[in-house]
């Protein structure tokens, strides 16, 4: 008998397979074994609305953002092209027109 992984939501060791999905009898969570390996390898970065972001996307700023150490502000509606996703607190590296290179948090942008 093959060893099934524990439930990713409640860590219950009693998971079982039902067709192509794995199920947890304790919390009723259903997941795909393929999705589990993909999420471990590549963390998914989502914007403020929940859209998945990828390298090279164009995003729009949804809130005025003050720049630390400067009197400049990134205004609402500023379009940022060709983003790059990185690890860390500020998970987007980009170049903002008129300001330059900077890091943004994905919670303050919306995919354009």
C-alpha cells in the first residue's frame, strides 16, 4: 500500500484517495496530488484581487504609496510594466516611470 501525504490544511494523517483527488475525512478538504508538488516548488504570488501574477506582467497601483526617504509618491493608477517576482516581503521588483527601480508588495497592485 502506498503512503499518502497528510492533509495540507489540518495535517491529518488519515487522508485517502477518491479517483484523482486526495481527501481528508476530518476537515473534508480535497486536493490534487499534482497541485501539492507544484505549490511546494513555486510559491504563487497573487495581486490584491486574487489574480496570479507572473514575471513580465503589467500591473496597476491601487493605492497612493509614499516612498521611504523621499517626498515622492507613487499615485493610484500608475501602470508598471514588465514586473519581476522575487522572494521576500516586497515580492515584486519593477521600474516605475519617473521614479526608477523599486520593490512593491503584491497587495497594493492589480493585474492590468
